[in-house]
C-alpha cells in the first residue's frame, strides 16, 4: 500500500510531465524539456511583498508563509512554461478546497487566480488578525504541499506547518476542482483585479482569455494521464 502510494506520487507527475508537458514536436530537443524559466519575484519593498509561484520549477510557493500588515499588497509571480498553477483561497479545515461564502461569518467567496501562467496576481491585505490560507488547485499540487499562508499564527495548532501537513495528508485523495476563471475579492485580503501578464499592471483580459483556454485543455489531458498513472501504480504494486 505504501509502495503503491509511492509509485503513484512519483510516477504520475513524471507521466504528466513526459506526455503533456514535454517539448513540442520539432523543437530540436531530444532530452526532457528544460525547466520553465521561472521569473524570480522582485525583492519586497515597503508595503509590497512578493511570492514566487512554483519557485525554481518546484511545486511550492516561496516564501510560503508571510506576515503582512493591513494595506500590504502581496503579488504572486507565476512562471511561464506549460504547467498552469493557481493561487486559490481555502480554509485551514479544507486546505485543498476553494473557500466559498459563509453567511454566518459574513464572508464572501475567496480569491482565485484561476489556473494560469506568466502572470502576476495581487491581493491587498484587509485583516491581519486572521490567517489567509491558499493552495494551488492544479491537479495533485495541493496534496504535494503546494500551499501557503499569510498571517498564520506562529505557534499553536493553526500554523503554516500544520496547514501544509494537512494538505499533504490529503495527498492524492485531493478532489479535482474545476478550472474556472479568476475570482476577485476574497476574505481577509482582496484581489481587485484578475491576473495580468507579467510586466504589466492591472487586468489583462486578453491574457486571461488565452490562459483559460489552454488550462482547460491541459486539465482534460491531465485527467487521462492520472488514470494511466493509477493503472501503472496498480500493475507495479
Ligand atoms: C489596499 O486597501 C486599503 C484599504 O484596506 C486601501 O486604503 C489601499 O488604498 C489599498 N491599496 C491599494 C494599492 O489599492
Ligand atoms: C462559518 O462561519 C462560522 C462562524 O465563524 C463558523 O463557525 C463555521 O464553521 C463556518 N462554516 C464553514 C463551513 O466554514
Ligand atoms: C504565540 O504567538 C502569539 C502571537 O501569535 C504570541 O503573542 C505568543 O507570545 C506566542 N507564544 C509563544 C509561547 O511563543
Ligand atoms: C512560517 O511558519 C513557521 C511554522 O509554522 C513559523 O515558525 C514561522 O515563523 C512562519 N514564518 C512567518 C514569516 O510567519
Ligand atoms: C477567462 O476568464 C475571464 C475572467 O473570468 C473571462 O472573462 C473570460 O471570458 C474567460 N475566457 C474564456 C475563453 O473562458
Ligand atoms: Cu501548482
């Protein structure tokens, strides 16, 4: 069982990588695709913090947990390349599930960049006394620990470390979420614009339209490789 799980965790991403994200035909490359050029987030400035999405091509946010006072802008920098990622608000209780409105708490829907790449996405912190939890909703990424937090307690049971451990506990049982488009707004922090192509500011409807389309295609393809990966895992076990 442990072996099966290991095979699943190790083989599926490899299959996805080889079959979906390999070099395009005629690219002249015979080896595996070069890692996506990851634009490094710029250094933080006063009132503006920056987080790399898929830092160094790994399925992590970097830094993954920060402290940011009210009014701080936090910008997420998405790499180019073929694997779309997302910054999707969730809750401590359900790390890998999009946060929907809670009328008893008086909160609306969470923010969501949607699955995308080569963009930047910014939220403005509106409450620094409560934690903002988020994850990447690309299939399997949250369960592999691609999660983050803003203003999480540094001790007790609701730390970033506990949140990431909870996500990894879900692991490959993570429920596949619909791709969807970007959602502005949010809880304790709000996105005031949809993702913009890296290097520009404000919303860019052109780039979101094209990235939605490619995300949808890759998601369908990913599903079939995951099923194939499961079959390989079962055969090898
Ligand atoms: C961030 O939100 C605060 C209100 O919470 C507002 O005063 C400030 O102008 C916003 N910052 C930007 C850059 O929009
Ligand atoms: C909604 O908010 C209330 C009050 O904060 C909380 O007790 C409850 O657990 C929340 N429900 C969900 C589904 O998160
Ligand atoms: C736990 O964190 C709170 C702030 O979140 C701090 O006030 C308190 O001193 C911390 N306790 C310990 C034992 O570090
Ligand atoms: C990140 O989380 C760890 C453990 O949860 C904590 O020790 C650390 O202080 C946090 N860093 C920030 C900047 O909150
Ligand atoms: C992409 O997402 C944006 C924002 O939600 C939406 O306006 C646009 O229609 C979407 N494009 C496609 C092709 O789905
Ligand atoms: Cu991801």
